[in-house]
C-alpha cells in the first residue's frame, strides 16, 4: 500500500468545494477517489493512515449534507448496478455485488449488497467473509431500518464462528426486533 499525490489533491479539492457549498461537485471528487485510488493510503489524522475507500466513507458519514448530495448523485446508479448483478450469470454475481459494496458506500444498494454477500458467504460456511460484509456496513446510515436482518446475519455469523456469546447477543437483539415468531426456526 502507498499513498497517492493525486488522491491527496482530490481530497483537498473536496474540502474546498465543501467550504464553497458545492456539495455535488465534492461528492463527484469523492467518487473519483473511490474509482481511481480506493486502495491508496490517505491521512486519517496526525498519527496514521487509512485506505482511501474507508477515508471516503468516513468523510461522507461525518457530513450529512455531503452524504445527501452523494446519495442523490449515485443512488440510482448503485440500484441499477445491484439489479444488473442480480440478473448476471451465477459465476459473475458475487464479483458484481462486491463491486457495489466497494464503489457505492453508504447508499441503500451498498447495504443490500453487503447483506446479500453475507448471506452467500454463510451459505458456504465462510464466517470470515460474512463478518467482513457486516463490518463494512456496521455504521451504515440505513442500518436502523434493517436492524433485524443485520442482527440475524450477525447471529448466524457468530454461530458459524463458534462464538456462543456473540450468537446469543445477536439472537436476543434479533428476537427483540423481529418478534419470537420470526426466530422460531433458530437451531442452536
């Protein structure tokens, strides 16, 4: 991993555009960082660095107005990409869905794509993959609307990992949110 002067320049432009109230253009620059420099390093603070993809997510999450501008600009494309991924041949679906998780942070399609992938990973007993998808959306702004599904996936992931305490905590949350009828099929 290395940093990128071009990504850092785009980050400076984002700050300038935000200051000027040009949030749509700032959102475009953030998308440019994701598209061209996702795995490059960006300064997190004076003490460390983070991947540009994560830096963009944090920047969006920290500014509701910027997030709103980003979503207005990219939500429709993310939804279209999710539909295309679902209609793709089986051998391509996973890669196309993962692309949505990576390229469209904090959109509704991003959350849906992460949940779909977590479910697929659980189907093939890949607890680490499912956990990675749940971690990617743990602070997603739409998570509250899908909290029961999140807790269900978290419970199954913990169960598959052999984490009884995590399984029980997630199951309790899932039960509270979804009601006991929804979790009657649970097998310990």
